[in-house]
C-alpha cells in the first residue's frame, strides 16, 4: 500500500531500536564503496532518501545520485574497476518535462542515477528536498533533514528523529532544507495528487542492451520522440 501524505499539525518523536541502527549502518556501509569508486574518476555523488535521513525501513533502497551530466563511460568504468556489478541499465524519464536519466542497477535494492540532460532547478532540488548526504557525511555518521513520501519533515536527533507535517508550512520547510519554496510546493502537489489519483508510472523506461550506451539510446529516443527531442534541447 502506498504511503499517504499526513495532515498538518502532526508531530512525533521517534526513538530508533538497535535493529534500526544496524539496518541504517548496513545500508550506509554498502553505499560507501560505490561512492568511493565514483570518486576515483572525480564523480561526486550523494545518497538520498531514508538512508540519508536515517528513517529506514525493511524495504529501504540505496539510491546514489550524481547531480551533473556525465559521460556514461566514466561512470561505468569507475564501477567496473571497483568490481561493482552492473546488473541492468535503464534510461528513464518521469514526465515529458523532466530530464532523462540513466539508472544503473547494482542489485535489486541499489541504484546509481545521473542525468543525461540538464535538470531544472526544481528537479535538482528534489534530492535535497528528500534529504541527501555525501560520502564525507556518511563517513562521519551524519544524518540530514529531508521530507518523506508522507510529506513529513524528518529531522535527525541523537536518539532517532522528530517528524512533522510540512502541509501548510511549506515556506518554513524550504528554509530548513535550503531549497526553494517552489520545489516544496511542487513536491507537495505531486505527492498529494498521487494520493488522490494513484501512481501514474513513468513517461519512458527503456532497458539498454549490453552493447548500447546511454548516449546512443538517448539519441535514438530523441529521433523517434518529439517530446524527448524538445526536452533535450534545453531546460
């Protein structure tokens, strides 16, 4: 069942169990060598979501994100040199207005993502909205504030976290997270709409063949699809 946005005014202090701390540590330890491998070719990455905030669950994933447009060759060679498997590669576009992204699946719960075209500010700030942490922060056991799919602001504490709804407090949440109010309103609208009409899927999701590069796949999609072509021409 999908997680639903929570109404304004809800506030709760959460204390993590020893099992929770172990799971969080395991996820972060798994992410570190992948992020370190990317840094060998000067690719700066972050983890985002619950592994960055700390409020992990049994089904939490490791989402590693490179914010800048990169050569897919550099990304893939960095992972291969570190003997990190590339189990599947997907090219994904959430909507016609969003940047197309490369998704490299390490395993079912671990993905490396990077944009294949320039992202708009709202798209980039989506990751900060949900909470993102870099490799140095992981090594220092730093957790960061971010908003979950219930539209609850998760703020880490030594014992766990405190959570409060951002509905009706979007500008305050934007200041806390260091993002624009536009981004907070955009994400709040999207998640509230999803709660009403359900998940609508993605605009494009294509698995690449073994011989295909992300750049070649993007070129083919742009040639065949006017919406992709328009988005590829500029932010």
